[in-house]
């Protein structure tokens, strides 16, 4: 494909109008929105309003008058359509790790005779560490890691002791997309609960937690959702589990009557019982501004463009002789492309110096995320050309590129 | 004391210069800084910088270049002098409730033969709910509430099964200040660990966790510290406990090598092992701006003025015939004054309509917080006059004041 053909595709791109809703620096092609999404143009004003008007001028009155109390629910209802959830199945609070802790503990309690939690050994490690932390609290419980996530491995491990399975919908390294419906069904057939981590799929493609019958899920909002650095996470609890689900981070925000100041804990009805403390209002404000954009985005168009962009990038870099670690089948691909290179770290650094921002994951993966709301086909074409030039020139061998830093 | 005498005190107030470092609305006397502190004048610019420059322009690079990774430690080191802690004993992360969960779990593990957690039945309930949540995870453990926090009651309950005692340094309702040194000593003599909740004392008076030999502590930053609504909390772990302390919210940010992406959890050395996830950068930015102010404040002067302001308010409202629920002895008083009134709720609402913002806690407490950095003696005098006028006029009986809202 030529650059002109890319320009022609951009000219008819139904999502092209979203580009102006983001503030991106000049001279940068940003292929790391799978790690930290770009700044929506409306976010600074919304954050300023919360800081200067709601906090600075209205002060404590904003808890009622600006709806601060309701914010975790309101944001949850706005995220729900992005993950195929019902409006009363999602709440925004805390972080992905903290929320996974709550859900896993609840899952072990919902399956009292069972004591094993299955995870993916290649998952983003915080999920594994949290599973370790949770199982360490239950007598005889253990966290077991699958060597790979296949139907066969799952079958081998899905014994009668498995209480829950935690899997990432999209692999953070390779970008592999799992079959949510089939795996959920397989796990539930074995009597276990299925917990999805949708950090790398929410906002990248239509996630269908409800249609797939998922039990529980967590996700973050600072990647494809563009909520900002360290923005609050969300959790999903299928309505059928809400009445029986209990979690031990039982702070006052999850209480049935938080302002009665009763000495004993009584969880509120619904997903709100998974809240713990008062929300981070600045983080929630930024998330609200980014959801204003998402409200107008058609997820099917997002998915179609995501596949077009990753297809384009793969076709352009394949001639460079790099191994593509990302599945080529559309049904198994998220919205990123991972390329193997033994010197991936300095190559990525050299690319960044040229204004193409991707990232690196040890031992040899260069990761490039494709965010359909603010990336054009032409930018993808330019990024591939820059990568080709970095490799051809050998400029990545310059000593300044090998000093290690690290980004999430 | 006359209003003129108050003006004279303001003229020689060594902290008077701090008033201009806060943005407060015209026509408001803000006596609720014990619930949500006022907006520091430097905060909007700092938040804007993080949103527009660090996030918007530098994007993912800010994790390294803007020091985002180090932020939880850096803020912890800046809070340390405010609570009498060493620079490597504090970290800023999550919320008070989540942090208390971590510390209580660690405490039960540090005292393996013991299974009772003692709390104060009159504490802000989230601490009690969290104690319930934690003890529910340990076979045979229980959370016991003291009917009152006295030497005698503590002695009666400090049996050999007590692993930890959790107490608020200052009572959120009455403003009573506990004797941190004496209680810590009494608790430790019984072999238990002492966990202080300093939410209502940090920034209100010099807190001396180290000198008092405290084991563990939590606190929030949105009250006297002015970190903003839902700003991140902190936790303190005395250096002597850090190597052995373990907590189950073992996310990747507490890992010894977070970027090695190892499948197994290994806690980092030091207080960092109590971190869980990547920090909320917007909330941390606002906190950083407020600590710029605190860095220049002399805590002894803060304490002296706090006592002068609460003395003044008490002396002015005593003639109104209201019961003062706050201790009159300086050594037992925090930085708020609580007054009992059977119709406290509408009285506070009527006061708010007059521009004097306090709050109400059931069943009958009107709370007024005194923040020495931005309150003058004259404002306290004016607030007391408004309260007198509300009570004398009976205007609080108007139906519009009795509709219930609720503020934290």
C-alpha cells in the first residue's frame, strides 16, 4: 500500500472526525495508547472546573450539589455499554489490582468448596501477584498458572477444585485476543467463575461481557479509554451474583447506609457493595471528559478501523524480516502489534527519537498500539517507514539508545 | 473578646501570610476544612501542568521523565515530617480504608498467635468496617469495639489475644485528641501493635508517630492537608517492622522488580511493599501543590493558633447555652469544636445559608473545623455571631433547612 492510498482511506474514514477531539503533540505518531491513552481535548476544562469551581468555590457542598457521591455509579453506567454490561453491573473505583483483589476474594467465597485460582502465566503480572495475595488468605488455597491459554490446557487444569479463572481478554505483550464466549462457557461448565481482565480490550473493540455470560470483570480506564495517568479503574459483577457476592475491603462507601455511621458493616444492594472509599474526584473528572468522546464512538467502526490499521502495519513491516508475535487472524487479534527483535529496546528508543512512540517489553518485544479514534492510516504508514529507516540505518546502535528506562 | 481584639490578634498572627495561598470564595467563612480542605492557590496550575504538559504533551514518557514512578515515595517523604516519621517510613497510595486493610492484615500476620483487633466503637465507621473485613479473613479472628477509649477500658480489653489496636488520634465527631504516647505504650506493653488513624490530626497539630513509638498508621490528605477531593492517602510503617510486614494487596507496584514482569510476587524492601498499583497522578499532583504550602508552615505555630481559635470559638458560643462536646483541656483537643443541639441539622443549614460552612453528624452534633493556615480570629468571631443570630432568630425552623443531604 502506498502513502497516497492511505491518504485516500483517511479521506473516507468515518472516525476521522474524532482526531480533533484529542490534543496530541506536534511531530509525534503515538503508538502507545495501549499503555497510556492520549489527552481528550475537553479534559483540561473539565478538570479545571472540578478543581476551581466544584472544589475551590463550592467546597464541601459539592458532595451533594455536584453529585460527587453518585459519580462512581454514574461513570459505571457510562462504561457499561463499552463492555456489554447492564447499567447496574459496573462501578468505577480504586485500581485494577485492588478491584481484582475484591472480585477474587468474592469468587472464592462464592465457591466455598473450591480452593484453586487459575491464571495465565504470561498475564500482566499484577493479576498473578494479586491472585497470590488472595489465595494466601484462604486455608489450602493456591494460585496455579497455565503454561498457555488453550482449550486443552484449560481442560487439563479445570478440576473440581477450581473456584475461579482470571484471564486477560487481550494479552498485554502479544496482543492476542481470547475467545471470551468459548472460554467463559468452558470455565463455567467446570463449575468455576470466570473473571475477565479487559484492560487491553475496553475501548479497543466491542467487549461483550453480558452476551458471553461472564461472571466478573475488571478493567482500567487509562489505556484506550483515555482517562489519564492513574485514572480510576472499574469492576463488573453480573447481576445474578450481586446479592451473594461479598468482599473484605468493606469500607463505608459500600455500606447500605453510609451516613448512618453504624458500627457494623452491612453491604448495600447491588454492585455498589464493591466500593470501599470516597472516590478520587480529579481522576473521575478526567474520566468523565473522556467518556464524553466515547459516547459518540461506534464500537463496530472502532473495531473495523483497528483491524485495518493493524493489518496495514503488519503488511508494511513484514518485508523488514521481523517476527510478528501478534496473531494474524482477526478473531485472535486485539488492537496492538508486537514485533520481535533481539535489540528491541534500543530500536524502540531510536524510533521515539524520530517521534514514533511505541514501547518495549522484555525480552524482545516491540509493542505498537493502534487507537482508532486518533490515529490515521497515513500515520501508520509513516511509522512503518520510520521503523524501516531505523533498522536500515543501524542508528539504534548508538550508545544513547541502550540506557534503560521503563514505561508501563 | 471583641471583634477589635480579634483584629489585633490577626495583625500579629505569624501564620496570617498563609491566607493568600488559598483560594476561598467571597462571603464564606469555611469551618469544614476538617472534612474537605480549601484549595491552595498553586494547585490549579500544578494540575494543569500534569494534565496538559506531562500527560498531553509528553505522554507515556512522563513515567520516567516527569518522575511519575517515584511520586508515591517522594510525596511520602514530604508528608513524613508532618507526622514525625522517618523519610523512608511513609508512602502515598490508595485510600485510607484500603491502606488500613493492608496494615491490619500485616499486623495479624506479625502477631500470629493473636486473633483480636480492638477498635473504638465511636470511630469513623469505615475503620470498623475494614477491621470486620480483615478479621473475617482469619480463622477465629474477631473485631472488638471498645465502649470508650480510656486507660481502664483498654486495660480490660488488652488480653493476650489482641494482635492490634486501631484508634483515631482525633475523634471525628467530638474532636477529642488521644494521648498517642501513653496509649501506644499501653498497647505495646500488652504485646499488641498500635495502628493510628491520623486523618483528623495530620496538618492540625504536630503528630509524633516516631517519638511515640507507633507501629503503623494511616491518614488521608484531603482534610487539613488540602490535597483535594478524594486525594490519595498515605500509610506509615515503622522501619523496624518493614522487613517482616506482608500484605495481600500485592500488586506490581510493591514488587522488588516491577519491570522484570516475573510471574511470582517478591515484595520490595521497605515501605514500598505496601503499594499496590500505579498512582493516581492527578490526585498526587494536587497533593504535591498543597505540600508546597505545608513545607513552609511551622507546626508548632499551627498548633498554637488552632488552640487559640478553638478557645475563642468556645468562649464565644458558651453563652449561647449549647453543650460543648469537645474537651476543654488543650491536651485533649484536636482542631475542631463540636456543639450539641437537638436540631443541629437545620441550624447548620441555616448557618451555611449565611455563609458559615460547618457540618452535622447525627444525632445532634454540629461540627466546626479550625484550619490555622487560612482562618483568622475575626472570621471565628463572625462565625460565632452568625451562629448566635441563627439561634436567636429561630430562622433554622424554616422548612427549607430540614431537607436532608449529607456531606462527608
